[in-house]
């Protein structure tokens, strides 16, 4: 299996946001957002992206910030890229639609 890159993750997140710009992630019965889907929720934007890239988030990292998850998965990131993914995640986790979450991150943290 080839090494996962930030560009692959970013592209898949952008695709999901473009396909579902008005989607608002809900945690279901969980107290925090989940990367991986279950019967109560479909998984967050990064969880869905990583599953599509055949790199699902291990359960031990379920509640961790996306920057740490990417690091644990061996994805090399710059500080700006970490800020971008963190901004997307933060906006999504506070009930912004996916399209808005990506647009916000682009406005403040695009490289």
C-alpha cells in the first residue's frame, strides 16, 4: 500500500464538501464527533475521506484531533496544513455545513 499524502486527504475532503455542501454532521448519541460511522451517525468528513482512501481511523484515535490522526497515519503535514484540517474539523464539529467549513479553512489557512 502506498503512502498516504496530505494532498490525497485534502482532495477527498474537498470532494465530499463539494458533493454535500449543506451537510451538517451530527454526533448521534456520542458526546464527541466520530471519524468512523456507526448506526447513529455517518462519520465526520475526515473519517469518510480516510475510509474512501482505504485508511480508516483506528478506534484508539477516535476522539483525537485530526492533526494527530494524520500524524499517526504517517501523513506528512506542514503547520499550515495542520491549521487547515483543524479549521475544517472545528467548523464541522460546531455544526457548520461541510461547504462552509472548507470555505472558512480556505479563507484563513490555505497555503
